């Protein structure tokens, strides 16, 4: 007996592509610059510029899990992991290529796109763990709430996912390295975490609109009641 034909969707691939593009850009463009702003009440905030749009990948992750379910979100997370790994490897290779004698921009190029194996691998580990925690928590909360309170589910899952991401990335990438003083790591982690969750909160009305539109367009509102939540699978 042949297995049933998998359900096809009109916009799933577009959401996947958007997720991967945002993820790769946030890791290649953002980390090269450390920004500092004076914020009311909070005072002076120091953060990686990538924190401004990396959380958007969590918004897309929420949309994917909410509409299409954990298994299809899992495939996108692995696609993002592969894209990020490839981009990091190629950036490393290109930075290491001997520059032409007349090309005088090697130092600037290394600052913008160079990263150590420790930073790149830490980013991959933190991304993988954080995204799967985010998707898992959202899927489970959807079942517990019967599909209600989307705002609570998206923000709650982001709190968990971003916490895991921040707690893994900064110590793995920078503790004892001398790049960032060890005593400053907790402050930077806290600022990054609050900023990323803040972006999720700001984007909540947009998330509602995208989710509602996709559910109507795809005629889908998936509940992961019988889902195998192992991250080590590509089965949808």
C-alpha cells in the first residue's frame, strides 16, 4: 500500500527562503558591528547590530510552527543550519584567499567577514538549540491552550529560545577569549536577550496578521498532537 501523497502548500517554500535569508544575513552582516545607544530609563546599551534583525528569524519560526507544524518547521531549521554553515565556511575560505597586491581592502574585509572557528561553531550550536526550543515550546503551548492566546505562545516560546541561544553563544564564543571581558559577558547577554525579545513583542501584531493570512490561504492550522519531536529528522 502506497503512503498518502504529502500535502502541498502554496507559500511554505517562500517562508522557508525568507527565514534562511534573514538568518544568514543576521550572522554575516550584524556581528561585524557593535553598536552603542543611550536609551531612556535603560541608560547606555551596547549590543551587536545583528540583534536588530536576528529576532525576525524567530518570528518566521513562530509562523512556520503555528501554521505548518513542528515537523515542517524542523525542515526549515535544518535548511537554515545548512545555509549558515555554508555561508560561514565560504566566508572563511574567501577571507583566507591571498589578496592581489593592488587590492588594499583586506584588513577591512577581515573585520567585516572574518570570524574564528570558535565564533562560527558557537553560532551554529546556539542557533540550532535555540530554534528547536522555540519551535518545540510553541507547538506544545498550542496544544495546551487549544490554539488560543497566540501572543502568549509566540512571546513565551521566544523567551525560551532566545534564552537558550544567548546562554550558549556568548560563553562558548567569548568566555576566556579576551575579545570581550569576562565580567562584561552577563551584561551583554542580558541586553541582547531583552532586545531580541523586545523585537518579538513589537512584531506581535504583524505576526498575528501573517499567521491569520497564511492559515486562510493554506487552509491549514496544524496541531502537533501525534508529532515525533526529535530534531534529528527531516520527515514532514
